């Protein structure tokens, strides 16, 4: 039976002349896990940090993780506490934005957390936007500004979009529902045109004119992020990638179960 070193060598040979390897990080009940992605392949994975992770965000080589004890800051798999306290959600907007179970929302400036306000039941953060039980809220110049709308369970700064019980809503001064149904997830590139949502349990992707089924091989997707490929994760620890390599037909989803419980999010720093 081949050992870990033999497997690593084989995977490096498999990936060798392809796209540079990307590392994705998952927030789960066991902690923060990492998985190597290359082209249309899902490679080695392992647990980087033990904790109870509720949310994760990544951008510009940085990671932020919301845990039941603190916000963790990381890069290249090394994590340190940020002295925020217990957190339910995190986002990256040039700096880290975090929300606590008590409703406190703060932005990290240098090594100091500056409270920008309080809001009940923060469900998700993306960039400077928060999804809450009272609608979408924006962190704007050191304060919280309500963007109205109904209860939001997720939000995407690219767009911007919100996932609501009425569907996927797009904001352009007012909220307009673009895809009807019970939306539980929304993700969108800030510097690209990819966007995905889970509506009535089905994964949808945004085209130029509409939202259409993305047809992944697994159900139960809880988060989507973007690198060269679209990366999705399920709550029970299956990673899926939809590669963008040019083919005669549509790209084919690849998937691999990592055996991780309670996955809450995925990020590529």
C-alpha cells in the first residue's frame, strides 16, 4: 500500500504540467481544513487548525475565520487569534469585518477592533455587507447603514445580491428579485461575472440574462467561492470544482468527499 510520500509524488506528477496548485480552506466542526486544487483535480487535504469554525473569508492572500472562541487570522496555513472574542461571521473588505453572537459588528484597524454598531442575528458577511434578520446592512465609513429589504440569510458584495425567502434579490437602489424561491446561499465574484445561488435546494448559476441550473453532482451545497475554477462545498464535506478549462462541451464538475462534518464555508485566499 503506498505511503503518504508516494501519494504526494504521484499527485505532483499528475498535476505537474497543469495549472499552478491552489489551496482552498474550509470552515468545519473540526476546525479549518485545507485542500489542494489543480486544474480539474481535487488533491491532498488535511486539518490545519482545530477549533469550531462557523465562517471563513479569504482575499489577497489573507484568511479570517469566525470561531466560537475568537476570530482567527491566517496566511499560508498559520493562524493567530485576533482578540475579537466569539464570532458568528467574518468578511474581508480591505480589512476584517466580524460579527459576534451579541450583535456587535467591528472592523479591524491595525491591531485594534473598532465597533461600528450592533445588529441582531447576523447570518453572513461578504465584503462590507451583512445579511441579518432585519435585512441587508452595509458598513459605511464607521457606521452601519440599512439597505432595507426583508430577512436575508446570505449576501454577496459582488452584485450586490441577497439570499432571501422570496428568492435571489439584486440591489440597485432598490431590491429586485431575479430568481424566485427560497434562497439559502448567494455567492458572486467582485471582479468577474460569475455568480451562484442555492434556491429551493438547487444550485443555480447566473448567465447574462437569467439564473439557470448548474447541475452539480451533489446536493446540499452550503458555500461557493471562485479561483480559476468555481469551488463549492457541501455541509457533509464534499468539495466540488467546475473547471473553466476550454473543452468542446460544457465543463464537467469534479467532486471528492473529505469526510468532514459541519462544513460552513470555503475560501481561497
